[in-house]
């Protein structure tokens, strides 16, 4: 239940952020003291930047999802073989010395 609410909240926040950003950008362009051709050029440039930024965001999300998928596959193969990676527990002092 909590997971679903967290997803909804983050989805709603992201949606609000995107809509607010778009509306703010449009309002800024509409109230700017520029000629029609300058305004159209600004709108085009802003739209292109938004598309590029969105593509970059999607690429990063896909990269992270691939990493998580691969990690889950590795863990699942360990579970199926009943072999688990050994993790060395170290003290805080050892971490500081190594770091």
C-alpha cells in the first residue's frame, strides 16, 4: 500500500513539475517584450531544449533500469543455485582506513 502511494506521489510531483515548467516557460515567452519572429524563434529553441532534456532524462532512466535489471538477474541466479555472494562486514575504523 505504501509503495503504491509513493509511486503516485512521485508521479504526481513529476507531472506537476513538468506542467508547471511548461506553463512558466510559455508565460515567460508571452510576456517578453519581443517581436513575433523573435518570440517564435525563442519558442522553437525552448521546445528543442525541452525535447533534448527529456531524451537525456529518459536515457538515464533506461540506463539505471538496465543496471537494476542486471543486478536482479544476478541475484536471482544466485538464489536458484542457492549460492549467495559473501559480503565482508567491516568496522567503521576499517572503512576510514581504506577510504
